[in-house]
C-alpha cells in the first residue's frame, strides 16, 4: 500500500507555491517542450506549437470550468453564482478541458492557415507527459479519492481506509503512454497516430477508472444513468479515435 502523502503547497520565502497549480504549470511546459521537439523533426515550426499552446490553455481552462459547473455541481453554482469565478476553490473538468482545447486549437490553426492534422497530432505527442506531471498535483491534494480496495497501489487515507487514488492512477497512465509515444517516435509513425492512440487509450482508461471513484463522502462525482460526465466524454473520445483510425487507414 502507498502512504498518504499530501501537501497543498510550499513556502518559498514570502511566497506560497500552490502544489496543484505548480505541477499543472510544470506539466504544460514540459508537454509543450516535448511537442516542439517533435515539430522540428517533422519539419514544422516549433514556435507555432508554443503559440498554439497559449490559446489551447485558455480554451481548456474556460471549457473545463464550464463543463464542471454544468455537469458536476450546477445546483451549487446556481445558489452561489459568485463561486463561478473562484477557481482557486477547485472545480475544473479535464473532459471539458479537452473539448475546449480542441475547439480553440482548431480555430487557431485554421486562422493561421496551418495544417490542423499535423499540428494537432504533434501537440498531442507531449500531452501524456503533461498529464503524468500535472496529475501528480492531483495526487498531492487527493481530490479524486476512489472506493476502498486491497490493490497494491491503493493509498491508505488518514481514516485508515485504503482507497484507489485516481490522481495517482492517471499520473502513472500518462507516464506509461508517453513511454509508448517515445517508442512510436523512434519508428517515425504516420501523422495522426498519436492523436488516435491517445483518444482510444485515454478514453478506455478513464471510462474504466470512473467505476472505481468514491460513491460516498464529500467528494463524489455527479452521475447520469450510473455514469459520470467523464465517462460519456470517454465514449465520445473512443468513437472519435476509431473513426479517425478507419479514415487514416482508408486514405493512407
């Protein structure tokens, strides 16, 4: 079992560095760096990857917040509308973030007349690396507790109960996926491969993991027909990944 390691941040002189925000920012930087390196090997402008990331981050945070408000805790925000802007209290959905990143990213690439397929696939190459690092922030604040378990990667919470910890699992999933991406990069796979693998892989993992999220306590996800909003998003990701795979094979 894994011990309960928790921290909300670190003091740096008079400054307070928030652990979740720091790890997410570090994840974004490393993911963008990795994608920019791949862009150079593919003959694409690495500067465009950094510019793309700026807009993608904006879309991800806005849609991530909206998705959380609409599908996870709408009644709370209806009663406390001022909390919509209090993102320091938490409340961002990665499913909504993916949607916002995709929409804003496509709009940006089209306006700049850049190849959407090539740049999107290249940007996604670094995404698992960013998720590995960023999800460590989730693990440090334990905002995604799961059901009780005897699994060897379970975390022993302060109440003595060993639980699945989705921040840990999703971080390890990001690391494993990035290692696979590095192997694919050595083989110089066809453009579109990273996008397709990410959509199907992440969608399947997230769909399964959400069945093991906590169903009791203070932090419980909203469910619609026994499925979380993220699981519905996962189904769409898997379907899109399969569609793109079939399309890529057809026009290869």
